[in-house]
């Protein structure tokens, strides 16, 4: 019989990986809840009518379709696995609008599935951690998402920089230089500034069909420098004639002002090259990068004004960000930032015989009632075997029970790292671990 | 545009439902971890070769098959959604055997999918919470699972009775009465004893093809009564000639003995009608029923000796139980046993103007750093609207900020239940919530 396997692009998570993943999930969850966000969950499968056409032509091809084995495919409505948490969230809001009080603050931590070609760091099943406020256009929500980023990465110990942009600024630039349809070409070119320099960028812009005049007008933006407020001042005068652009500047100033007023302690960089999800975002755009690991964006998001419009409920503004659990996992691993011995057994009992085993079970029961995490090796096996198991599980303490311990109502507590041993009572053990 | 919907048999979980579900999951998780169980997760999709033939012919028909949209179905190996957590666990153990130290103690809390006809209380997507020890035949594991049941339901406040049986006892009975192939017929008939009485059961047994003599021999078992130990004593003499049956009696006595030795405080009833998963379990069989709600089994499991055999790794004994989150949810709801205000916002700030809003944001930041769950209504909207939102979210306290509060460095704290108001400082507020 061949060894069983799992579908390509999917993963099993063992005990150590799960403890680490849970550490990430419980950290973001606890921060989300401190900001009054409430969790929802949606089904793994959505109707194909909900999913199709929402992710572009390429996205449609990456949807996993579901078929009932026992049902004639033609009879049941087509279903697919969710591709992200955003479309199900929009569907949820529209479907449940009568029950919801706006603004609605929700978070959602669930897996999504994409039939992408699997490769290093890209999986067909992976978790997203999304947090969104929908039903208000107040920039206080942008502030709170930035505070959440600050708090999550502060708690995890990851140094990050938050890149901030605004779709309205990009629209303003395109408008001012007379190329309102070329936002994407412009941002793509600007994005290469660091790598290829201003001259090459200009060449590329001309190749992309921008006029000589438009490229000329873009030069002050390409050579923008200084602090965020210096950049914003320059941009403000450049975009003075664009209502949209000026609005974008104003929003960005307000967000940065709120950050300052509440003491946000996070490097924030105004970054005009930031254009993620451009045909989707309408205001602020966020991206978070780790400072000490080269891994790309570990959190991102922005404001959208028409998320629920695709399901017939227009004019609901929202803003949200998504934490990438897999990349955060890799960053924590690379920087060795996991707390030690997360959630694992604090002490294991090892007994020399059947009577000792029952004695150990009574102690274990008492310790668990005191909230301790306790294992009892289930057999009175050879002590060497029991200790090898404890070592493999990285259990820090083993409480050995023999006849002598039973007589004196103690256990022999062995520190598995140092090898030290000492005879202790139940009370001593309870307070030690 | 028609209102969007979700596939039949699936569910959205809103904020209140999720808080309740998380309460159940975090309770079982914390108990599992106190017993040294470690979490694993397996992918939602498994290869069809892993799933097919494991759940009987009926089960095969209930598998959801998955197809990549962009991939020719003929090229990719067939995949399906997992049907339970047991087969993926067996696959996991065999696939990762080189990395595992036995005994392996794992728990797993994940959704499963079945293309069952949806009906009240039966869903196509539902969570299972499984906990298993594999790689030891020690009855200490049975004890620990019983202790887990005790601890979980004690924590949740649900009064339960644990029904205990043993496949070997059932095999012994069938053997003794000379009908070794009729275990299922016998237990099915015995199961109706309460409803239809001994005479009708006898009739049914004859109809099912048992000999007159076999039915006669079964009578002492049908009229079995008394305490667990009285029943066991009667059974011991009845099954004295069956090696298997005697082994089953001995195992059950040992399990009950261990429960007594460790002070398990849980009604346990020896129940010979218990036959769940009979072609699967080889030793102890468990089922837990709520005493105060008529809902059937809320937890069940047993010992199996050949789980991994289906994937080519024979002779590994294990024992496990599964908690049914959906039914536990219904029991807690019916008995009104949820703690109040789980994980939700402790205080919401409501500001009269923009300056007040910034003041509120600074207070909120300070309170969150102290670990409090705080919301700020994101707009300086009409106070009535802000309070209505707080009411809808069941926020217990609203901190109202106007000019007077800003001057005196306080907030007006409103108790949303009693309507009482008092002016408090930040320190007072921090210690009050």
C-alpha cells in the first residue's frame, strides 16, 4: 500500500505549528476584540453566483467547484469554495442587513481556497484574518485599523513600517497631468523608481502612452522627498486644481493627525507607489512591511465605497485590513520570536508500576483542577521509554513515582533541561509549575 | 437583483452565535490542553482515494467532490471535502509516523462536510471536536477521556450521564447465545426494551432470525438490573465461558475502578444497548447524554484497534471521543447557560463633536492598553443615534463626552441597563470596567 498523501498545495499542521499558529490567531483576535470588533463566520462553500465575476477572469479560473457525489450536478445550484473573506462578507452584510446595526465592525478568521499553481509560500488553502468597519466614512476607522496594526505587531514583537497612500491622491495626479485613465500605468512606473531611476521611469511612461507633457508634469512627484508632512505640502500645491486629489491630501492629513493625537507609535510612510487593489479601493490604502525580514506585505487593506454594491446594496462605505497569517508565521520563525513552550504540557507523570500509576493519576487530577497542564504516561512502561517520550514532547518537568514516593506522599521531580531532581509534595509541585 | 443567499444546509454565524460557539470551543480546548492533548489541523480537502470506501456505500454518496475550475478534471487527482476528522487523523498518523512519538495525543476542532439532505439540526457543514490517544491500549486513556467529559460539562454547567459499554461484552453475549454474527440485531432489539417491553423484543429477535434457544439464553441480559457493579457481576457469570466477553467485563471494571480511584464525579451507567460505530469500535464505547434536555448524544466515542490499518499501518490501538458542538450549543441555549456579555465591548465612547471625538480616542487608547475592550462611535453623530447603536450592541456602559467633560478631564458614564449616570475620571473608569 502506498503511503497516503494530501492534495498538492495543502498542508497538515502538526502540534508545534498549530501552537504557533494559534499564538498568531489569538493575538490578532484579542486585539480585534479590544477594539470592539465581533467575529462572524461564513460557510466554506458559497453559491457560484456569489463568487463568479468578483475576482476578474483570472480569479474565476482559480475557484474550486463543488459537486455532491450523490446528486445530479444539473439539479443542484453550483457551489464553490470561498476565494477570500471579502466577497462572503459583502454577501453577509446584504443578506443580513435587516439584523445589522451600522456601523458594523466585524472580524473573520477562516481559510480560503485558490486553485493557484502551488509554489514556495503559495498554498491552495490558507487562512485570512480580516477586520472591517462598514457603514461609516469616518476616518476614525482608518485610525483604529492603524492602531490595530500597531498593537498586533507590538505584541508579536515584529518591527514594521506602515505604508500609507490614498486612491484619491493617485486619481488627482492622473487628472492633473491630463491622463485620468492611466492611474495604474503611472503607479506601476513610479513603483520602479528605486530600482531603475527617474530617467528609465520616464522612458517607460512614454512607452505606456503618456504624453511628453504629462511626463513632464509628473516630475515633481517622482522627485518627491522629505517627511510625510513635507510631501503632503508639496502634493497639496501640485494637486490644488484637482478636487479629488485635494480631498485625498486632506484625508491623509487627517489620518496622520489622528495618529499623532492618540500617540500611535509606528513608523508611517506616505508611499505614492502603493496601489494595491486599485480598482477596488476608493480612499486610504495600507500596506505593512516587516523591517527585519524581506518578505513583502504582511498586512494590507484600504477603504472601499461600493463593496456591497455587487449584491445590490450601494453606497455603503467601509474600510478594512487583512493580516496574512502565513507570512507572519514565517517572520516570527525567521526572527525566532515565539514564546517558549506555548500551551504544552507543564509536567508529565512517569510511574514505575500499576499502583504508582494510580497514585500519579490522583495527583494529576488535583493539578488539573488547579488549572495546570498535566500528562500521565498511560502505561507503567520502562522508565527510559517514558522519559524518551517526555523529551520528544519537550515536557519541561517529569514527576517520577516509585514506592518510596508513595510512602512519603511525594514525587521525584526531574527538570528535563538541567537533569536536576528533587523530592516534592503536591503543594510544592502546584506552586512550582 | 435578488438577495444573495448561501447553499442549503450551510449557515452564517453572526456575532452573538460566534461568541457562544467560541465559548464552547475555548472550553473544550482548554480542558483538552490540561490533559496534555495537542492540536493538529488537516486540510479541508483530501484525496478521494483517502476518503472513498471509509464510510460505507451510503457515506461515499455523501462526499462532496471538488473540481478546479481552470484545470481539466481528468488531469488532477480527484479531491473531496473531509467527511469527519477520524479518517484524516488516521491518514495523518500514517503519513507522519516517522515524526510522531507514540502514544500520540491529539485534538482537532474543524468543520466537516456531508451532502446529507438538510433538515432541522442536520447541516451540510458542521464542526467536530475530536480528542484521541493513539498508540497505547492502556485503559488510563479511557479514564482520561471520561475525566475530560466530566471537566467539560462541569465547566459548561450541563448535567450529563455517561453511558458506557464495551464491544467485547456485546461480542461475548452474541457468542454465548450461539449467534456470533448477530451482534447488531441483538443490540438493536435490546435498545427498544424501554419502548416496547421484553415480549415484543423477543418477538423481534425471532423475526431477525435468532433461534428460540438463543432468545431464551438472552433473557437474563434483557432483565439485567441494579447498580453497575451488580450488573457487571451478573454479566461476569453469564459470560464466564466467553474469553472475549470476560475481557470486556474486566476492562469495564478496571475503567470504573480508575474513575473511583480518581474521584470522577459523573453519573456513569453501564448500558448494554449502546452500540454506536459497532463495526469500528473494539473495546469501550462511550456516549454522553444531557440530563435536562432531550436531544440525544452530545459526545461519543470509543476504542478502536485498527484505525490506521486502512492506510497500511496495522495494530495501533487508540481511543477517542468527539464533542458535538452544534448540540452542545442547543443545550446551552435551551438551559440558558451562557455567561453574560462574552468577549464583547465593555464601554463605548459617544462624543458630541469633533474635538470630543479626539478626546474620546485618547481615552480609548489608554483603556485598551490596560486590556479593556473599548469602542468609539466613529462619528460625532446625534447622541440618540450613538446610544441606539450601543443599545443594539448590548454595550453595558457608554462614556459620553461633551465640552464640560473635556474641561474637567472626565466622562459622563452611563449605565445602559439602569440608566444611572456619573462623572468619572480615567482612573475611576479603568477600575470600574
